[in-house]
C-alpha cells in the first residue's frame, strides 16, 4: 500500500476512502495476476498443446495403390493422382462471394455451385463439400494461385483408381471403398486411417496387403481460415506393389464382348495349370464408379438390383448343370464298368420309372443309343438308365472327385459350394432315405444338383488334362515398383484322379463329336481354326423360380439356363471354357457360340505374328 | 497563459514516463498484432497509432497549460458538447462491427463515447467538490448528477457500446462512493441497478447477449460466440512463463485471435511475453495509478482530488474489465485496454486524462 498523506484541507473521511480505493485496486490486481498464473503457469502446458493443435494440421497424402497387369504385362488397373475441390463454407467470410470468384476462376456456372451449397443444407458444420471431383490440371493451378482470394476452398489430392477394362473384369478385380468404422478398429494397427480406401471385393480385397500404398503425410501450419501457411514436416508416401495376373486382357475383352447383353458367367482356364485366363460375370458394375466415389443412390441401386450385379456369378452363382453333368455320368459308368460303351439302350422319348414319366428332350426319341451317341446327342433316356445302374452314391463320388459340390479354392471371397446330393446328405438334410425315383433327375444334372461355373470349368479342364484337378488361380506374381520379386504363385494340384486311359480317350472323342460330328448338340461351336470338344447343357429352372417371380418377368425367368463346357485343341488341350447364360435357352445355340469366340481368340493370340509378340514382350519387360 | 517556472519544477516525469512506456508497448504490440505473414508486412495501424500518440502528447501538454480550476467553469459546456455529439452519432454516425459509434471528421473518426468518460468525471468533480453533508450523500442530494449521467449512459448503450456504457456507470458509481455516499443509499442504488438489468438486456444486440450467455456457459457455442474467449485463453496460457517471443505468438500470427490489435491486445502481449511480461505490464498500470493516487492525496482541494480520482477509476476499471474478459473471468463486452489498445479516440482520451492529472499535480502549490 502506498503512503497517502492528505493535506489538512481535505476531509479525513475522504482520505480514508481513497486509501480503501488503493487497497481494493491492489487486491483486484493480485486477483488478475492469480488468474494469469493459473492460465500461464498451472495450465500453460495444456494451452500450449491446444495452440499447437490449433495451428498444425496433418494432411494425409494417400499412398498410390499398386498397378495390376495381365499375363503379358498389359496394364489392367492403374492409379493416377487426381484432385478434388473442397469447400468449407464456415471457413469463408462470405461463402457466396467465394463461390462467385471460384466460378469466375474456373469459368464455371455459379448457379451450379450454388445449387451444390443448397443440396448440402442439412450437413454437419465444417464438413467439406466436394464441389469438384478429379478436376483438370488447369483448374488445380488456378485454385492454387488464387488461394488467398478463395477462403474456405481447398484441394485434396487423391490417387484415383482407374480400371481400364471398365465393367469387363469387374468381379475378378473387385473394387475399393472407404474403410468402414468396423474395419478401421481392426486395421488401425496396420496404419489405416479415417477416409482411407481399402479393397472391398475381389483381387483388390484379397491382395490388399500387396497393393496398398503406405500413406505419407505433411505437417502443415495453417491459419485461422485453415489455409496452409507452410509445411513443417513431410513423410513421403510409399506406392503399392505391382500385381501380375494370369488373366489375358485381350481374351478377357473377347469374353466380355461375347457375354455382352447376357446374364451369366464365362470362365476360361489354362487346362494344364488351372490358371484363370478370363472370367466374366454379368450383369456387372463399373469399378471406376467406386473409385470416383460412389453415390449413396448408385450404391442403393446396385444393392437393390434383383439381378445382384455385385455377385460374382463365376463363383457365387449356383445352377443346375443340366446335361453338362452327363460327363460325370459317362466317366463314372466307364470307370465302374456298369455298361459296355457300345451296348445300345433304346430311347423312345421317355421312360417310366415307378409312377413317374421321365421325358427326353427329344419327343420322338433317339432310337438305339450307345454311350457315344448318348453324349453327342445328349440323350436323356440313355443317362436315366446309366444313373439307375450307377446309383446316387457312385454318381456323387465321381462328381465330387471332379471338383463339384465343393469350393474350387480360388482366392475370391464368398465362393459357394454348390450341391451334390447323396443318400447321406438326404438323410441329414431331410431325415429321409434316398428314393431311387430321384436318381434319374440327378443323372441329367437336375433335381438337387447345383454347381458354379468355375466348378464346371475346372471339371472340363480336368477331363482335358487327363485327370488332374487344379486349384484355379489368377495371380502370377507380385513385384515391388523397382522390380523385386516379392511373391510368386504357381499351379496347385488338388488331386490327381486315376482314370483309365480308355475312359479319357472315349470321352474326349465323344465330346469332340458333340461339336464336330455334324449331328451333335454343340455344332454351333465348330471352328475352322481349332478342333474344339465340349458338352451342351440346358438346365430347367421353371419349377424352382416360378413362384417368386412377378408375372411380367415370368417369361424371361422361366426360360432355361444355357450351358456349354468346352476344351481345345482336342489333340493337346490348352484351354477350358465354361459358359453359362442365365435363361439363355438351349446350350447349343445360346452358350456354345460364345465359348467358340473365346477359344478362337485364344488360338489367334497364340499364333500372333512375331512382331506383335515382340510388342507384348516389351510390355512385359517394361512392367518388370 | 504564461507557464510559471514553479510549475515546470513540479512537472512529474515519472508520471509521463509510465504513460509513454505503456503507449509504446501498445504500439510495439499492435505492430505484431497487425503483421501479416502471408504478405510479409504489417498493416499501417502501428504507424497510425504513433501519430495518435504524438497528437496525444500535444493534447497532454495543452492540458497542462491552464489552471485546472478552469475546468470547473467549462465542465457543463463540455458535458453539453459531448451529449450533443452522442445524439449526433445516432443519426450521422458510421457503423462498425454492428454498432454506430463514430462521427467522421474528415481526418479522423471521433468516438464520442470516449470523451464522455472524461465528461462524467468533470461534472461529478464539479458537483461533489463541496464538502459532503454529514453522514454522506443521500440519494435526494444526488438527483442532479443522475440527470446528467443517465442520458450519456443510455445514448452509449443504444449505439450499442455496452463496454463504454458499463465504464460510464461504474466510474459514476465509484466517484459517488469516493465522494461520500450513504451505505443505505448505495444499497438502494444497487437494487435499482439490478432492476434495470432486464431493461438494459433489451438494448443489447443479439451478439452481445450471446457473449454474456457464453460467458456464463462457454461450452454453449465453442465455435461461435465462445470462440473469442477460448482462443484468447489459449493465446495467454500458451505464453507460459516467458512467452513465445516477439512475433512468436502463433495464435496471433495465424489469426486465431479476434480483434488482436484492439480489445484483445493484451492476449497478444501475453502470448509473446508470458507471465513475467504480464506481471510487468500490470505493475506499470499499478505504478501509474499509485502515482496518480499520490497526486489525488496531495491535491490542494477537493475538486482537484476528485478529478484525479475520477481519472484513476477510468483507468482502473478499463484495465480490470479488459484483462478480466481476455482471461475469461468477465464477459466479452468490448472495452479497450487504456494506452495499449489501438484506437485514436481512446488513446487521445487517456492522454488527456493523464494531462489533467499532471495538471492537478503541478498546481498543488499555486493559489
């Protein structure tokens, strides 16, 4: 306190009050200092942390995802940097003025930008509005240079996945999606963060580990408007690895074109290794739309589509195999010796068994039929009788031996097993014995039998290669960007089936005649380039589907599924193809020509003139 | 008027030095507060404040040139002028920050609410200079000062300039207390004041109401009205003991602080100079008031003493309310920090206040 001395003229009461004033002032100042002590000394560290947090933002630089090449080094999937234009109205003093200048700088219509603002009326404050996706380079430069005139406008760099085949190999390659909250909690340790993209389906998902790039980041100092002032620290991003497939881009394209406008699936395998050469599933989706950032509406559309375009029918679609199943019956009959191949059975267009009449597809019948004719003309009555002779359990044994009724083991998610019925299954499933009257349906690939297209492709490949069942595979190798081999994959035998040479020879001969004899069911796939062998199938669906279907679609949905399984060249098989066209009608007319297109393309690619081979070689060495 | 040699010998250099140190600290801080890192230069506001300081010096010296008893005679005319200006500002005033406070006078914009503070002190010193009644003033003795002060306060409130209105009210009340108010009269006034609060609330603009609401509950709107206080506390707190250094204040440089060069100049200072700097600054203010209190104590008459005490209360309340609001213990009401905050009218008024106090000091021996 200060010594305050008053002159005598001044009232002593007045003096006392002045002293009091000084005391109060001192006390209040001490309180202020106490408050400052609390803020600056006691809580100083906390506020320092907050001030750092205020000004330092972490800006993620997403690592570029690895590229995907086909078997000859041709690019299938690429990643390139793209810029999205973001706008946070809260960061702008006058959002409309900012949008107006933005429209002027970009030469865009301001009304369009304003409507974006209106659409997002109900958004969370400070949420970024994407006003432009994948904007061109000129716009990027313009926005960067005028950053100060555009408060609230920011650029976000984002590698954009680009699928060169568009929807044609969508199911095998898969797609990316933003990491979900559930995925994030389990993958946080692996370095994933909010907003990261992660493979959600197909190759993108199963090879995520190799394909993903490691995110880089920048510590950026920002001002109160969120604008970058300077970069404090930078961590480089690491691009992902390159994946080389067994797929052939040209063959895949041909397969895609063949299946254009049809629902179903086409699978082409390398007979001698089980490598996937082409895989189509229709209807398809465009993975680029996921890369672009799929809208909720598009996603709902895909999810609601009754045809389920997101399903990979090659491994997830199960269908009765129809007459293609007769290959199994023929092998079983020859191996088990239940019939001499040349022994004729008679076909009058139907067969009575118990109290039921089983019809042949040919009303007037095939007359006298041996095994060869049975296969070539797909005589149902002949195979009803073979089925009876074999019994359900022996049919099931051979079907399973050939890979039916079990997952092929291809590295794709949610593969279906299909179903091969037998007595044990019937007992477990229904608590009933197997009735002999159920066997004829199974013998022609109907009834309970359900298979996937990849199983059928694998079956015909196994027949073609002499009895080796491979696990289908489609990734050949993974290389880092500098060409170091990280992982190599090769054929994997599931089992070798001991089949008599005579069985194989007989069957291949019959399958060749299905196509080439002139009186077989698969004549429409006869080729001048190469000798093709195959088997048609026409699977009935009416009974199973009819009940669920709206009347206006009934006519389409009750139509039969068309099958064709084929291999070529017959002498020294290399490629196996299974084609399924949903509700396509007859296998011989709807499916067989498609298989022929793919096989002919395969042969012509193999016989390419040397200089073209050279370019593709160069492509490979470039990729290496 | 001739200046006596005796007067010059009683010129208080300490008083002037303290004033100048504070004003210069203000200019230095304003320079940093208005520096733009993106443009790499400061805006011209610091140099403008230097001109204001020079003008303030002229005003201060002019205030020494006459005997302060002259103020006794011009108190009411001065008051009348200020009242007229406050009326005028309602009609021809320019708007800034949501309120109508300034009158453009060509070379500068006058904020009449600043001289209003001085006017209140003048008329109260004039009225209260005669010895108080025994037992202190009763309210009925004070009807005239009330009549004088009410229009000034109301006119300031409707601009709206809540901060200055509060200062006018608390300076008035303080001076009445110093002048000698009965306790029961004081209690009556306090009760009346509380009754008046809901009416005052209606005069406030929504943003001012929000500030008071968020003061009562800062988490109400952390990005809106509560933003200022939160950012100010971060700035002050992150200064820690020694501060981040001149130009080192990130809260300031990156524009997280609002009104950095005016009402929140203390936050800028605190971020750059830390706790020690703040204590030093408050010590300067306290020293200034101490010197002034000594002047009040030594003044040769009650008028001079009241004049000085009135000026001290202006300083005191402005420092306390400003520091209180930037540290988050009082609501943000928009009161500049005397001598430090940017603003011509404010600096000029404060320099005049200092001049008048020095005037009283110089003439304590003259008769």
